[in-house]
C-alpha cells in the first residue's frame, strides 16, 4: 500500500540497477542490470500495460519478446520469404549496441503516439534515468534501456516499430521496383529483395534512418549478398564460386537444393555456438555422475534450440565433439590417466549422453505480411 501511495503522489524514486556482465561468444561482454524487488514489481506492471497497448499495433514481421512467438517462428518466416517469394538479394544488417543506444529523448515521443496518460510516461522516464551501480559507484544513464529490466524488451520493440518496421512497410516498400520483406527479432533483422537496385536503395536509406534515430550499423558485420534460387548460377557465371551465406539467430543460412533438385534454403549451427569444451574444463572436478547429468542438460538445451530441419549433421557432430571433450577433461582431473576409451565407453553405457533429436520443422505453418 505504501508503494501504491508513492506511485500515486509521484514521490516514487526507482533505485539504480546493479551492473553485471555476461560473456559473449565473440569475447565481448554484455552489460545487464539487476533490479531491486520493488522495481521488478513496478516494471512488470508497467510492461503489461505498455504491451497491452502496443501488441495489437506491432507488425507480423516482428518476432522478439512477443507472446506466442519465438526464434523458430522468425526462422520459418524467413525461410518462407526466401523460398516462396523468390528472394534474390539479402541484407544481413547488424546494429551497434541497439539496447544501449536508444535515445532517451526520442523513445518517449514514440510512446506518446499511443499512450496519452502522463503518469505512464512519467514512470518510463524515471526508469530510463535511474542509472546503474557498478563496483560501488553510481553512473547516470544518458541513453539506452537497461537489459535485464522487465520494461526493456517492450520499450525496445516500440522503438524498433517506429524506427524500422513501420517505416519499411508503409514508406520504403512503396518506392521499390518489386517487393521487399523484413524479418525482425529484437535487435536483429534480415531484409529480403527481388531486385538489387531495391536492396541498395534500402541500404543507403537505412543508414540515414538509423542516424536520425541515434543508431548506427556495424559496417564490418553488415553485408548485402546475392542469395536465392539464381544466386549459385549467377556467381558461377561470374567465376565467384559458391553463393555467400549469412547468420541469423544462431544459424548459418546457405543455398541448397531439395531431393527433387528444387531450390532450398538450409541452415546449420553457426560457428558462434557455445563451446562445451570450455565448460567441461572448468567443471571437470565434479563427481562423474553429476558431471554427465549436467552435460546432458546442456545437450538437451542445445538440441531443443538447434534441432531444426536440415541441421541433423551438425547436432550429431556437436554430440561427438562433446563426447571427445568429456573424455579429454575426465583424463585431466589429475596427473594420473583416469580412462582409456574402452573404460570410457563402458561408463557411457551406464550414464549415456543425450542423443540428438529434431524438435522443430521449418515447414510448420509460417506466414508473413
């Protein structure tokens, strides 16, 4: 009741979030914020209100942080666009620190389009300016939404809606010679085109659009590639070798063919996927039965995400590499060699490793506007 009263009379003051970091596969660190219990409750309620207002407004091409949607739905939509809509050019775009760069001045303007209640806008601004605590010292937050907070995903989606998806479908798309499509998940998106001219025009317009919204592309990771049913033939004619690939949501997408010789988009686990060997190196001191139990939990999680159509070979390979790494690090628990392969295989009969399994069909119903 005391919290409700402070919210009503606007004496409520959010606490700074505690800054922590998690390691990324490329060696960088992702900053996260840990909220106090009180702020978690307030942000959860705030996120529900903003979500209820904006969820009906978001376009179908957005898949991140939305109820009933996930990574595999985005992958199905992308597959459908490339195969069924005769895509021939793909822009693989990567924005630089999207969550940390969202301007605090522009985000409330986006919210005002649908939200007229000044109390909601006041509370959002309070959280944007709450700041962070790191190693005992306070720092102001001049831009961005704190990742780890309950309102960060919905605020990022609102900004993406006005900055990119709505602009693409209501303005940019009408300037193309032929059709174009967008698939977005959180801060990642892939733009697909039939004509190279349309792709190049959008690429140039996108840079200006992002600059207007205080954002920037990672030029070294952004690329426009020829990708589609004619890509391989075109590159062979030019003497450029195999068709290029692109990464999206942990998968490397490449041009291939079906058993009937028709064009197919296929996926394999990206090289950026986490390395089990490093975890085993750190955890090799565990009791063997517990260690294998933990390994199986990690394997199951890996399969449940990467177990998608056409990726069986990579999952089998991942299981094989895990098996080799487990043998290696069990034998480095001490100076004395613990197992030979025959003994290790007997151990795996009693404590078997989780076997690969396909959990997701890429051809399950997928639609795109």
